[in-house]
């Protein structure tokens, strides 16, 4: 919250009541019946204090009577000579029988000098003589309020108000005591009651205005000031205007009645600050206020989503040596985070969390912001520690007087949710799932928890489960922007393109400045782009007993490339594509070449992806046309099946094509995926070669994650393959039957990660066995290394270099191979 500047009128009420005390307490008769002396006293009562004071100062102290001492004290008080009042009292009147009026003057002088204990003592002494004197009672109450005994002052003045509620002076004294006690709104009520009864008096109106300011109601105070020109000075007026701008900054953070109004208050605050700064910056006497306005203006800019300007102004203030208060540090940190500078946001949020003046009510909010700043700075372990510490420090229930069981603590639920979500971002999805499920069971109506669950389900590759959860949440809050955004991301995963457009259009119209909204819109736009895919390979195979023969399958010095271009989506579901490729390799019977072109259509809808294409192939025996149809269909989040039919299949070995042997065939698969780290897929592929050979291939492939962190993921892989052929004695590799088992360990190491950019390296090691009919079993070894980069959602490229050693037809063969792929959207 923004602190208000200190009020300059805190002593006006004391002066007002003090003047009333002096003016009412002096008796009309004095100690001496001397006409000349009486004339001096009359002049003093009419405002000419000097003659009487001169006469009284000249009287010898030992000859002064208690009446003369009392007169001296009272007239010096009228003249505003507090030092003389105290000097005379302490030298001559302290042990004399001065009257109550004089004692009241002395007590007021002590109070004006902030000598609270002496003032209270003298007031009590006067009240012993006149216990029912209202002015003495009010003076004692004001002194108690000033001296830190606000509770006693409030009790005393409440009793006085209760005795005579219509007395404005009593109301103002109670208001003053309540102000000193920090009860600004209770004080405002008393000043308001005084204003109702005596608002025509400038001193009453002025104190009412100050009470409005202390109660953070500057707009009402400014209205009163406009109605009563001259009521306050220019300094108080400009500070009230600054207070109004600061109030609007605070209000700009609150939810508005409609989304269209969310920037209205922030714009008003900025207009206020622009006007104030333009007027008062040249004034040297206003520089303190100008600096406060510049700092508070950061909050208006942040509320207006002008975060780049927040950073520029902060850096200007920092260059001037200005130290920001904690509430402003939080604004700057949020601006840095919004501008994707988490490395600058995190230290500022940590400063806000640990600051001595940090508001305990902001601890969970600031710690959560620190968590996300660390997370976006790729400091996942540190972020998780912040979340866990927050979850352990918050109590489930608030201890409230009169409620033995306390009250549920909403901030505890927020802290537990943050700690549970930390697993989602820290690649510990199983723990995150368990903690969020437990929290969801305790708070089924908590929208934040349900959204966190949906995000976790998507991370676990369960978009349908996320969709179901979000549908239930939608019933609670159908227009919640967080629910709509989460539904948009889920629609993207489910290939619900029209639903994605509706949701994205809605949230963009409602909150275009929201970074998550911008992220959803960005992914939607990337989906709507054209796409090019390039795959290339090259290798060197060594086979035979002398390591000089060409490889049995790939030949020697083989290389190839294929490029496919997809159009942007047509009517949401459809894309056209066209591609061309070339492959070549050296075999013992000669060099093989294969050129192909293809054109087709792809349809992507919920639960299904369908492709159909026609192709042209040239491999040294004229040109031949081919065709292919493929489909993949999801049953649910765990099961998928699909297949393809190929005429002149692209998987026909180049060595076969080099002898004018083609193949037609197809494949079918079924896949089971438990979650993001466990998957098994069985593929069966029959084919018929033009030389009469019938081939049947089967492959069972699975993977199991065994370790996962934000930087490193380790998986165990397994491939079990088998095939059989009906024909022998072909030039291409064609075993009668074979069987292979290949376990692998795959490691992915993230080298660099920042938002949508990631650079990683991959290691692969495998050792298995291969058995071919009519030949003995042989070992299979694999070692591989690769790197991949993803950039800005539109580019992904990778390269992998591998070395495989295995046997074919009883001879060991080594295959050194480089694979490169690139996908780019434009």
C-alpha cells in the first residue's frame, strides 16, 4: 500500500483548544485593586501585552503576590511567550498558590514544548482545584494523547462526549485522541460529527479536512478544499492532490466492474501525476513531493501494463541515487518479469520478501512472484526451495480470538498449491500429481488448484483429462480468463482448432497485455503458419572380412535429402504439402540413385490425423508413380492406433530399386502411453516385392524414464524386432528370418534454456543381440551423440552422429551415420 505523506497540521487542534483555554480561564478581576494596574490588565486583555508584562517583570520576585504571579503567567501565555511562562512558573509559581487559570496556561506551555509529563502533572494539579472544568479535562486528554497514552485519552474524551454529544469541541478532542491511537476512521467519524455541528468555523472545517486526508479520503478532502478556498495552504493542497493520485494507483490494482474499465483508473492516476510533475518539478521547495510522485507513478505505469516505461523510470531514479521503498521495488520487479528479464526481477523480489518493512500480508504474493522469477531464470532448484519453504511456513488456520478452531487460511492453500505446482515445472510430475490431487480433494472449489491440475495433466500428456477437469471448473466460473486460457492450450493439444480460435480471440480481446494470453495467441499464430521440413543423412558403412566391402543394407558412402513444404491450414483442418528428395549409395553391383517427388493432403482433427499423397519415383528404370494413405487415431489419452497403405513404398531399399525391384505394402500400429515418460508401441509391416518376395516385419519399441530433472532426463529404451522373407538369394539384404533385441540408455542434457529457446545434447548407448536364421547370433553395439536446438517456436533443428556395429549374413558391419533434420515455420 502507498504510504501517505506526513500531515503538516497535526498541531493545529492543540493550538485551537489552547487558545480557548486561555481566553476563557482569566478572571475579570485581579489581585490588585490598583486602577493603573487594572488599566494595564485591560490593555493586555485587548491584545496590548507589552505594558503589563513590562510592569510585572520589574516587580521584585520576593514582593510578588500569588495573584500577580498568576497574572504574569496568563498574560505571557496570551503573548505566546511559552519560555517566559515556564521560567516564571518554575522560579516563582511552582510552590505558590497560583490560580487554576494560570496553571492551565503553564500546562499548555509545557505541552507546546512537548514536555508531556510536566504538562500532565500541572493539568492534574489544576483539576484538583476545579475538577469539573471542561477545558482542563480536554487539555489533560490532549496531553495524554500526545504523550503516548492514547488509550487513556480516548477513554477520557469518550466519557466527555457521552456526557454532551452535541459539543463540537469534545468531538474534536476525541477525534484527536483517536488519531493519536491510529484509529483514523473512528477519528474521522468524530470530526465529521463536529463538522456537522460547527462546520461554518474554519478551524473545525480544517481539522475535518485533515481527518479526511489521514483516513485516505483525499478526493473528499479536495472537494471540501474547493468549496472553502483558503482553508489550507498550498503545501497541504499539493500533497492532497498527490494523495489522490496515490489512491488511484492503489485502486488500479483492484478488479474492475468490467474488463473495459481496467485501465481507466490507472489512466486517471497517470494524468494526475503528469499534471503535478509539470507544475511542481521546477519548484525547489517541492522536490520531496516530486520524488514521491515519481516513485508512486511507477505503480500507475505498471497497472497500465506500460512495463517498459516502469523500467526506464526506475533506472533513471537509480542513477540519481534514489532508494525505492519496498512497495515500489515490487512494481519494478514485476515490470522486469513482464519484460522477460527474470535475472533482474529475482533479486528485487528477494529484496521485497526480506525487507524489514515488508508487509506480512504480502509475503505469500511476493514469495510466489520470486518463485516464478527464479523459474523463468532457469533456477528451478532455487524456485522449488522457495515454494517448499513457503508451504512449510504458512499455517493451515488463522488463530482468531473467540474461535478455538480458528479460521481457514487462504494463503496456506495458495502456498500449498505453489509447492505442488513446483513439481510440474521441475520435471517431478508424479509428485506434483499426488500433491495436487490431495489438495484438490480438500478444496474442490478452488479454481487455482483446478487450473494447476489441468496444467499438470497437459504436462503428463493427458489433454482429455485436462479438458474434463476444466469443464467442471467452467461451471463454477465460466468467464474466468485463467480457465479460458487453459482451455485454449488444451484445445491446441487436442487439435480442436476452431475451439482454439474462439478461446484465443476472446482472451486476446479481454486482456491483450496478459503474457499468458500473448503466449496462447503466439502458439495459435505459429499453428497457422506454413511449414518446411528438411531431413538429410550421410554415412559410411564397412562390411565383409576385410572391412572394405560395401554395407549389406546401405551400401557405402550413402547420402540423401528430402524437403517437404506444408501450406498454412485451410479451413482449419486441412494442409496441402509437396516434397522432393534424392538418395544415392554405392553397392558392389554399382551406384544406386533415387529421385522422388510427392504431393498430398493432410487433415488434422480431434483424435485423428489423416494423410494421402501421390508420388513419382525415378531410380534408373524410368519413372513410376506411387501412392500412400496413412491414418493415426487416438482412443483416449493412453491408447492410439493407426496404419498406412503404400503403393511403391518409400521404404523400399535403395539396393532393391537399383535392380528394378519395387515394393508395395503397409503397416499397422498400436501404441500405449502411460504418461510422458512411459510408452510402448507395436508395429507390424507387411510388404510385397515385385520379385515375388513377401516380407513381414514386426517391431516392439518402448521407453521408460528413470530420472528426470530440468537439466537432465534419462530413459531406458528397448527395441525388439523380427522379420521373415519368403524369398532368398536376392541382391538386397533379405534374411529368411531374424530376431534382434536392443536395450539402450538415452540421456538428454539441456545446455541452455530461456523461454522458447532451448539447446540440448543427447547421448545414446546400447548393447544387444541379433540372430539371423542359418547364422550364429552376434552382438550389437550402439553409441551416439547429438544436439538439438529449438528457437522462438518456429525453428527446431538437430544433428545426430552414431556408430553401430552388428552382423549381417554372418559378417560384422560397422555403420557410421550422420542424421540432420530441420523444421521451420513461416
